[in-house]
């Protein structure tokens, strides 16, 4: 049962999954939104330019159907005449065509922004499988599209019927007017009717856009196993990461042990902690911790120090403070400068005594450790 629940797609898609789907061209799409924007822009242009367009149409029809004597006897003049009329028609309808093209190009950006995917336009021969095609025909998404198409037909058809019925008197009056007067009025009326029908599609868009976003998110839902697998791919397998950290710690420990013979002194607890300090290299502003450890590691540090004749000094409070408040290859805190300076002075005197003889130096006692750096035993 637990394994089945792990395979159920109950988790929200991760950002990586969303990005991968976007790279494949799989984004939420609403054809109803694009259709609505195109019709809205086209209807708006038709509404505001209806009279102008109809006047141009009347002019083009009059000029196109009028033949003078020269054209009647010289048919070669017909082609330049048709060229001039066609060019004038394109210029007249240019704003309408341009506005529609811009709406068609930029309406998809409202939902997903700019997207160009080569993978989305690559041919997929799996779509030629008739069995898969039949399965898609009877899938849940096809059923939703069918219901949406029926609802759209009923809504738009009902709005169109209402618009025609509401403007029946104005349509009847068009037949009683002259052609020159009725055509501009007809263009304005068509634009108004068109806009009212398009407005009815707003309800479909308000339902379709949230549904497409929800459906796209549902298709990308992940199971708990997929979430775990993605975490392994992005962050790495926990076992592998643990092994890497173990190897890194081992390499760091070997470097630390190799640095102990270069230390100036090892401060001990005496058995629980051991910290190796080094000072005197050019550019070193303060003593640096080259090795530190507790219990067995502290014992090993003492053994290596003894083998390499590195002085060992017992100073429990200082050793605890150094172990707690310092990092490897880092300078000691300023609060411990005085105590460490006394130890280094003792080491220097000890080295001089061993080389030249004389009175042995006294080991420092009661080394000052600030209260904020003290560590309980």
C-alpha cells in the first residue's frame, strides 16, 4: 500500500519539471483566449473603421465596374487598372489586416510569455498510430473539448440570435435607404453586432483559461517517488554525498596530521583536547591552528608531536577555549592573544635552554582566558 501511494501523482510539479516541460513546448494553451483577442481586435477595428471601410468598398466597386471607352477598345489597359484597384484595396484594409496579425502573434504571450521550442515542431511518428488516435478521441480532454464546443456554439449562437432580433428594425430600414446611405450604416451595424457577439465569448474565456492552467498543472503532477528521484539527480544521492563527505574529512585529517610536525606547540587538556599552534611565518599576523582534535584524535596529535619533538603544554582552560572557538588554518581569537603569547614565549625560552643550557624556563600557569571564551570542563 505504501508503495502504491508513493506512485500516485499527489505532489505539485517542481520548478525543474515545469522548466523541462516548457523546453519541450508543453505549456498551458487556451485557443479560446487567442480567438477572443483576435476577434476583439478585429471587431474593434471594424467598429471604429466600419464607415470608412464601406466607403472605400463602394468606391472600389464603382471604379472596378466602370469601363471607359479606352479600356473597351484597348484591353491591355485592364491589367494596370486591376493592379491599381488591388493596391488601393490593400491600403484601405491594411490597418485591419495589420491589427489582426499583431493580435494573432501576441495573444499567446498573455498566458505563457515568449516561447520557442524546436522540440515542439519536430515530427512525432507516434501520433500516426491509429490506436493512439482513437484513444485520444475518447479521452477525457476530448470530452471536455466537445462539451466546450457545444457550449460555445450555444452561447455564441444565442448571442447572435439575440443581436439579430434586437436590431431587426434597423436591418429592415436598411432596405428602404439608398445604397450610398445604407452601406456605411450597414458597416457600423455589423461592427456593433460583431462586438456584442464577441463579448459573449468572454464567459467562455473566463472558464477556459483557469481550466487550461489547472489541466496543465495536473498533467505535470509528480509522485513522491519522482520527487525523491529528482532530489537525487539535482542534489545527489545521499549515500554518495555521505561517502564524498567522508573522503573529504579523511583527506582533511591527513593534511592536518601532516602539519603537526611544523607546529610550534601543542596545547592539551591534557587527555580530552589537543590543539597544535603555529606562529612565526612571514606575513602571519597571529598564531594559526594547524591541528585540533578530541579524545582519540587528541591522543594521536600528542603522539605525532612527541615523535617530532614538538613541545606539549598542558593548559586545560586554554585548550578547551582553543578547541571550541577556532577553526583549522584560521587565526586564534583576539581574546586569547595574551595566553598564547605566554606559551610561545615559554617555547622560545625552552628552545634556547635546550640549545645553550642554563636555567630551565618555568611553565606558564594561570593563563588568562576571557570569560566569554571559557568552556566548562
